[in-house]
C-alpha cells in the first residue's frame, strides 16, 4: 500500500489490484494469500504489473528466503504477460514501478 501512496504522491495513477483478475479489497487479499500482488495504471501507462513471491530456499542460518518475480501486461484486457525481472528484495521490486513511470515521462 505504501508503494501506491508514494506513486500517487508523485502524480501517477497507480492502483493496487487488477480490474480483471484481482478487483476490490477481497480480491486483492485473496491473491496476496496466494503470493500474487497486482498493480495497474489505468490511464497513464495502461499497463499492469504482477509480482509473484517465490520460495528461494533456506539461508545460511536456516531462515526461509524469498524472491519476487515480476510480469508486465501492456494490455489491461488481455491475459498476456511479459516476463520481467526477478528481485531479491520486496522494496526494490515495488520501486521498479517508478522506473517505468519515469521512462514514459
């Protein structure tokens, strides 16, 4: 939620969820429990972003590790996703959305 607040504070139209796959609070929570988090930009980018939390094994001290795979859909109505970057940290993953906004001006 903090990523959305930061982006909106900078003038973007980023929203959490997806109009087709994860709409409303219940849909967002259901997807998040499965390790999926959708974001979308209905006007400025007309694109969606999907982050999937994946198991990355155990750390040196036995703690569970995770990575976050990203996918981008350039058409909000289609179910076609392009493979994005895999991130080791959640904070860097959500910051990457800002990079997309900057590249489009």
